[in-house]
C-alpha cells in the first residue's frame, strides 16, 4: 500500500488500468493486515507466557513489564525463546505424545519387574516366570504367522471361489474349507515334529549324527560366561567325583563350574519342543477359526444352546482326528536304540502338541458359548462384540464362569488317583483325557478373566473419556499391565502355599494347574496386545498393500523372534524344568528313605 501511495497519480489511466491498480492495492492491504494480525497474536502470546511466569516468581510488578514487552513484539525473552517455549510445551502435548510417554514409563517399569521375577530367589517362581515369557512369545509368533498365512490363503483361494461373505449352500462350503485348512495344519504339525525328532533318519530324511560325539560330555555351567553351555576341550583338567554330574574345570587358570550333558540329544529335544509348540499353537488357532465358522453358521448361531452343540461337535471331531492319527504312528526298528529314542521323543511331543491344540481351541469355543449365554450376543470369531457395552451383571457372570472353570480343573486333578487303579491301557487313556480336561479348563479360566476384564475396562467411563479403553492400543497395553501384575501376585501367593504343603501331591497339582491358567492368562493378554499393534501398523498402507505389508512384517518378526526364543528362553525353561525334576526325585528318595527308617525302627521296637 505504501508502494502505491508513493506513485504520482495518473489521471489518464483507462478503466481497466484503474481496476487493476485497485486490485493490487487491495491485495497489498490484505497482506499487510495478515502480517499485523500474526504480529499481534505473537506479541500477546509472548506477553501472556511471560506474565504468567513473572507473576509466579516475582509478583505483579514483573507482570506489567511482561505485558509491555508483549506490546513491542517478542522482546528480549522472545528472542531467546525461554518463556515463550515454556508456555508452548504445556499446550503442545498431543494424544500420541501422552501415549508414548505412558508406553516408555510402562516398559521401564514392567521390564524391571520381569528382571526381578526371572532372578527371584524361589526356583518355582523363577521357572514360572520363564514359562510365562516362553508361552507369550510362542502364542504371539504363532498367531502372527497363522493370521498372515490364513489371510493369504483366503485371499487367493477361498474368497475368489466362495466370496468374502458366502450365504446359503456356499456358507456350508466355507465351513468345510475351514476344517480342511485345519487338517492341513494338523498334518504339517506332525510332519515337522517327526522331522525335527529325526524319526525318518533310516530313510535318509533328517540329520545324520553318526559323526557327532555320542553320550554325555562336559559343558560349561556358568551363566555369567560367554561360553555357557559350550563343551570344554579335553585338555582342561576336570575336578570330579566318580559318579557326579557336576564338577569344576580349570579354564585359562580359572575354576569354572561344568556339568555333564548329552549335547546332541538335548539339541534334538529343544528343536523338537520349539517347533512342536509353535505348530501346535498355529493348528489350535486354525481349529478356532474352523469352529468359529461353524458356530456362526445356521442353525448354531440362532441361540446359545445350539452354540454349545457346535462346541460338542468340535470336541468329538478332534478326538476322532487324534484317534485316526494314532493309527499312523511311526515305529522304530527293533534293536536300534538310537531310533527308539527318536520315536519316543516324537510320541511325547506329538501327544503334548495334540493336547495343546485341543485345550486352546475348545477352551476358546467354550468361552464363545458362555459369553453368548450370558450376554445374548454372539461374539465374532475374534471374541469381540463391536459396538456393544455390558453392565455389571454380565461382567460378574463371566468372572464367575472363570472361577467355576478353576473348580472343574481341581476336580479333574482329584480324579487322577482313581484312574491309576485301572488297567494300564485304560489308565493311560483316562489320564490323557484328564490332562486334556485340566488344560482346557485352565485355558478357559484364562480366556474368561481376559474378556471379563476387557468388558470391565470398556464400561469404565473414565477410560473412555481419556480414550484408553481396550478398543485402543493404549487400553490394551494398560489391560495387559494390570492383569500381568495381578497374575504375578497370585502366583507368588500360591507358591507360598505350595511350599508350606510339599508332602501333599494333590495340593501341588491343584496349585500347579491354577498357576498354569494364570500364566496362560498373561500370555493371551500380551498376545492380544501385540496382535493389535501389528494390525494398527498394517493400516498405514492401503487395502491393496495391507496384506503384502502384513506378510512382510510377519516374516521379519518370525526371523528375529524364533531363533532367540528357542536358544535363550525355551532352553532356559527346559533347563529349569529338568532341575525341578531332579529336585523332586531327590525329595521322593529322601521321603521314602525316612519311611523305611521309621518302619525299621518300629520293627526293632516291637521285637
């Protein structure tokens, strides 16, 4: 505007030229007004910030000075950015900033708690802590791999043929496809267990161990050393007793604890256990998907009673599949002790894998039917009820069902003693069914506590107002923290009870199964959180690229997590479990020795 004012007036301009000049002047005035507005706002903001700080520190006298500085723009404090920046920080925290802050503080706190637990002076608490970490990573990795493979299979094979939401006779084919996918996973599970157990070595399939050292050898047994669990060289001098399993070796002029281990055998056991757990959990989730399709198909979706009928059908289906699989069990060549060990390893891990598949799938399907019976709303295949909120009645009812499952697990423990009095074959079958029942009720307890707590958090007005309900990632992390702390507290309390009643095996079994349920609860809770994190990250890409990025993320996480889990976490848990068995055998031998001494004393006194 000043620029145009300095020009001499030209009275010979045409109408178009005058209009153009007026437009230029108006544009200049608009720019000047914008500059004045920004300057005024900036000055008043600096004045307010400086006045607030001056009032808190030196009183009203500096308040006037801050206002005067604000009228002249930023002033001295505005140039250095001290008071203005302090005021801005208070108003610039976004929900993402707050979420990251909670996350960092929570990770620090939870990490320290985990360190305390894995180094707890009680061996049982230490073993339970490692088992919880082991279960959490196994379930998380299994869910991640299965969900990626399942979406890939549906996108390229099932949906193009049947559609994403089939109806009528196509819905029946969709249910059938789910069970076929489960059978494929089930077959892959047993093939992988047999491969890693080395049962097909006679056919040239597997790992040739003919040139590897046989039998036990001395290995370093010091967790603080970098060569822990590595075999020592024969030149090292070993101080040992004639029959001991542990000794002291001189390595680089330093006394080091060593122990005898069959490294080859334990390596097979660890690898087989790793892949058996992983594939068992993936197959269990495949069964959950197939059973969920059946429960959501007519007529089972119409009322809770028919939903329970679908659970019974899945129970009978799994037992029939297990029975058929037993007919094709591999057998070892007579007289080949090495192959017999491999076959025994396969049988043990295959049975544990099938028990895990049954317990994981049936417990979740039971919970779906329970929630349907309590709330009248059939959850989706993920166990959620989008857009639904429940009051105190359904929440307390679901907690009650969880406690009832604990009671059923305890009753199943007390039924074990009667099964041992039967014939050998019948006793083995009854004991296996009893183990499956205990595992199913323990997992159902974990599912019930998880989803009841989710309902409780979703109905909490305070959490919804601050946008940290379980429908958000922050809410899931908060739920995981709360349930983890609750589970660890109960585990420590129950372990104290178990330690005070060591002579009662039934109490030991009851406490063990309750703690197992709580451990599974922690694993399911964090798996639920991690799965949500993967889903949230995959939403950054469009619908066409989402599946590709999810598969890519699955591969990267699996490559990073599985080796570390197998080498450092699963091996640690297996080592602690072996030490527990040795300790129990020593206690039983000592207890039986006391009984013999008491009986001999009674005989002498009677004589």
